[in-house]
């Protein structure tokens, strides 16, 4: 995997270089249903215009679906563990596990999903825009860079002028690493697994019960 800090520098530079054209390129793709139909490879992934992007968006949707259905365990670069588990309505709660296996409750994603679901959210927005002839509008714009070897840099606006920069690695049709490159709020994963084991499920159940 490429150095995430190098990707961050590239992401920041890219945001300045493509800032003026990012919105127009994205909107040209999804605002007109006929244009999207002509350029897309698969109606389930309308933002994908080449094989590399199709691989990415398929992995994005599969990863978010697996995370919602089974939970996801992220081993972080600081030797801690972050577990994301969704409730029956699809709202994720974050559970943090320290080096001594102590569990604590972290963020609840009531207004937006976790980073692992960001590209899938954009994909669903594009589907909705085409389905409803863009009457719903769009809340985000994106730029996707293929860095090779299954590594992708994702730059996006989510209803603001700030550019969100993430690094995703695709292995076996799902995200195996997700790095959120946001300055002091950055985090880096060493590995991602989908589904919780019995001990993790029990520990979270006890935490929620208390």
C-alpha cells in the first residue's frame, strides 16, 4: 500500500487542482439520466465509467452491506481496535477496544455513516438521482484516483466546501483497509475483518446492557 501521508499530500494538491472542475465533472455524469446511462458500465453502479471504478464501487457497496449486516472489526495502526455495529435501522455505533481488551462506546453515526460506507452512500445518491430524474438533488461530489494494486484515493465534498480524503484498499471484493486522511483527525487501519466473533459480540452486549 502506498504511503498514506504521501497520498494525503497528493489529495490536498488534487483538491486545489481539480476544485474548479470537480463539481462540473460529477454533475455532468449524474444530473442527466440519459448521460449517465450512456457512460455507465452497470446500472447498479452508475458512477463507474471504467473497469477500475466499477471494481471500486462494487467493493464499496459490498463492504458497507457486510458492515451493516455483520459488523466490522478494524485493527488500527496504534494497536487499538474499533468495531462498528449497526442496529436494526442501519445506524452504526462505534465501540473502541484498547490493548487490555477494555471496551468503550464511541461515536454513533445517526446523521451519516462511517467512512467505510461513504463511497456506497455516493453510489446510492447517484441511483436515486437517476431514478427520480434528479428531483432529489445531490449532496456530494467526488474524485477517485486509482493508485494501483487495489489502492484508491477518494476525495469528496459532503454538502460543504471541505474536501474529505480517504484511502481504500480492495482485496477479495471488499475494503481490506480504510485510512481517513484528515490532518490531526486522521486514522490508519492495519486490517479490516467483517463479522464479530463470539467474545466481541458478548462484550458489546454487556456494554450496551449496562
